[in-house]
């Protein structure tokens, strides 16, 4: 009886002291590892979607396939409304940030897809 009481007196504070604690398993993995994996998966998905695009597709059709762009620019040139959406398609920098040089641009004029890729953006 005394032994059981002694064990209870020792373990009870330890048990109550652990309430609310989280024990990390595989604690050396960081969220950034997951972000890199997710951005890699997203880049692959974006490349697959871009491969299926055709000139003349509407802005709505493209964005419903592709989702939200990483960057979105809209301006007028020679009286034409031009919108450029940038989707991440590859990794250049080893950080967790997406930059325009890691994206493929999609160019819309008057609401229709006219071109995409680095050469297309240079011709604007």
C-alpha cells in the first residue's frame, strides 16, 4: 500500500505537468520542407495545365483550370487591355518564396489568351 501511494505521489504531478504538451515525432522536419514539396507539386501541376492551354481561351476558362495566379498584372498598351498572369512552374531560388523568374507568364488581350512563356513577355 505504501509503495502504491509513493508511486502515485511521484507520478501524479508528472502526469498533470504534461497536460497540454505536444510531443513532436520527427521533430527535425520543418514546415519549410513541406512548403518546398508543396511548391514543387504546384509547379508540376501548373506545367501540366499550361501544356493543355490553347490560344484564344477566355480568361475565365484559364483561371478556372489554373486557379489563382502567383502574380497578376493588368495594364493598357496602344488602347488594348492586357493582363498577365504568372504561375509558378520551376524553382530558381532555394528559399520558400515565389518570384516572377520562377513563373511562366500567360498573356491575355481583350480577355483572351494570346500567348505564354518568356518569349511572349519580351514581345509585349
